[in-house]
C-alpha cells in the first residue's frame, strides 16, 4: 500500500491516471501528446505507476497499451469506507458537484 | 483481436491452484462474489453459469478456453432483467505465480462500439477482485459497497 500512496503523491502521475480514465488503453505516444513532459519523464512515471499496480499494460504487436487499474484504489476505499457510509458520501459528493456547477 | 476495454490486475497471497478454484467453484464464489454462484469448472464447449443470490440465472455462456490453473476464457452476456440485449463479450482470467503470490489479470473485451453493458460493468470487477483477494487472504469476502438503487439489474 505504501507504493500506491507514493505513486499517487505526484501530480504528473495523477494526471496520467486521469488521462487513462478518460481513454483507457493508450500507448506511450498517445499519453505524451499535449503533455508538458518529456517522453522519458512520462515513461518513468508510467513505470512507477505500473510498479504500484495502478496501471496494467498489454502488449499488442509492437505497441504497449496502458490501462488504469483501479483495484488497489478500490482496496483502499474498502479499508476505510464501510458499506453504509458509501451512499452518504455519494450524496455529499453529488451535492458538492451540483453546487459547484451552479457557481460556474 | 479487438482492443481490450478493461484490464484489471490484483496480487493475491495464494497459489494459482487456490485462485483457480475460487474463480471456478460456485461454492466458493458464493462467499465473495456477493452471493453469486458462478460455476466454470468445465472444459471448452461446456457452459459457465451464474445464479444470483435471489436464484435468478445471471449468466449461461460458453467456456472458450480452460487451462487450469493458468488461463480461463469465457463468454459474458448478462441475463439480468432490464439489461440491454447485446451479444456476448469475453472475459479472460490469467494466473501467474510470482514470489509466492498469484498475479491475477482479468481482461474484459470484445464489446461492440457504444456498448451500454460496457458502461455498466466498469465498477463491478474491481469490487469482485478486491473481495476475492480478501476472501483468499483472510477467509472472508467483502460486503457489496454499491448502492443498490444505482444497480437495479443486480437485484
């Protein structure tokens, strides 16, 4: 679990996860596109994310596809968020989103 | 091969044999797969079936590949009420022994473009796999954490 938190402690790595969430199964090239990071830096961040099991990769021909793997994050949620809190948290989160959207 | 839609990986402190048994035996799935009895013990050509806790048939699909305790592939077409009628997609389980643990990779692919079922299942697998890990490591699966009103098809 330490590895997961270490991997998530970096804004660039969270951005890479956001990008995979928006479009799963991207190549290194796809992920570098419109990102203010060198290819080497992206590659290194992806390595750390993979080490923490936050992304899974699949080889397809010469390409390597990257997938967001939410299982470890789910396990963290399971550890600290019980069954009954979840619906209340969801309601609060929906309310926050609705109120913030109104303020835009 | 179409591009996989989901690839999930979890490391479980158990042998591949134990993990294999847990994903194919309905007596075991019932204990962590939120009450579902999933039977996938057959050979290719046999059926994988799943019964919901309420006793409804949830799946009845062909087993496409079975190489215990390494690789299991089956069709995947939910039969729940109110689920869009789409052709079967495909689930692949790959088990690999690494340093006394099993690396379990679940790939779900072969969806049609714009599949609605694809949208519906995205939160299901992480819950099942986390629960499987807890079950094999502690003897106890997890409680379902989804809000039932959001997933009426699971009733």
